[in-house]
C-alpha cells in the first residue's frame, strides 16, 4: 500500500498514525502542498478533490482520511476498529462528530492564529476567532465531560475515534486553543502523546 501524504497535515497524521500503530507496511509518497503538488493532473487522477491523504492499494484508490483509517484498520484484527457493531457505531459517532463539529471549532483557530502568521497571510480575523472560540467552548465542554471518567473515547480502549478527535489538537498550542478549563481533554491528549505513533507523526519544526 502507498500513502500519499503531507506530514504537517492533521488529516495525514490520523491516517499515518494508524498505519504506524498497527505496524502496517505502507510506502510513503510526499505530496508537497506548499509547492502545489496537489494540483498536478497526475494527483487529480488519484483524488479529483486535490487533497491529501490518499491511499493506493493495488488498483484500489481511497481518499478521505476517515475512510482510509477504517480501511487500514480493517487489514488485521485489532482493537482500534472493533468487530463489535455497537463499538463500531460508537467509534463512527466520534469520527462523525470530529468531521461535522469539532473540526469547525478547531480549524479556524488553527488557521487564524497559526497558519496566517506562519505564511504571512495577514492579521487574524477577530470575528472569525470569536465565532470559532464560541464553537470551541460548546464542543470542548461535551468532549471534556465525556472524558471525565474515561481514559479513551470508546470503551476506555484506544480506538480510531481517539486518533480522529486528537488530530484536531495537533496545533492546539500555536493555534491558541482555549483549553485551560478542560483538564480531562488535556489529560487524554497527554495520553495520546505517549503513543509511539503519535510521537512519530508529530509535525517537525
Ligand atoms: N476531508 C478530507 C480533508 C483533506 C484535506 O483538507 N487535506 C488538506 C490538508 S489538511 C489538503 O490536502 N489541502 C490541499 C488543498 O486544499 O489544496 C480528509 O479528511 O481527508
């Protein structure tokens, strides 16, 4: 299998981390977003949306990081992607929440507070920051309460749900995410940072 990836990207990170955690043999192919390689016609043949990551397994091409995580975790028996239907649904619940809600709270903070200054794209838009901060508190309250008495999101066992939800916190510090009042999220994320796969996929300065 080959993973087309861009290491600084949280979407790449969650797929790559799953491959590392499960010790799956995956070749890596850099798609340098800073050089615009995602717009190359050859890459658009793989993913017409022009985004990373993409997984190639023989003649099977898969894009969308969550689908890639599930496909990777289906290769061998493991607890990240349980066979139990209720556990699977619970994992999917948190992966869906990450895509539909958590992402929209975290991504604007990451972009306005971190990416814009980094790429010299101008000052943070304070209205966008304020709206995202409100969303962040709404969603983080739910996550924090869920984690109050749990080590991990589903059945107290590390699953794909943890990799999905944690990916959004990759740039929590430079993105100035307001995590001060969410001790359970910080404790859980510290547990994620203990994982070899999370450490290996951390963005390098
Ligand atoms: N929903 C997609 C999002 C993928 C995505 O937005 N990837 C970004 C990097 S984080 C990308 O490749 N952007 C390139 C572009 O939009 O030009 C997924 O989960 O895979």
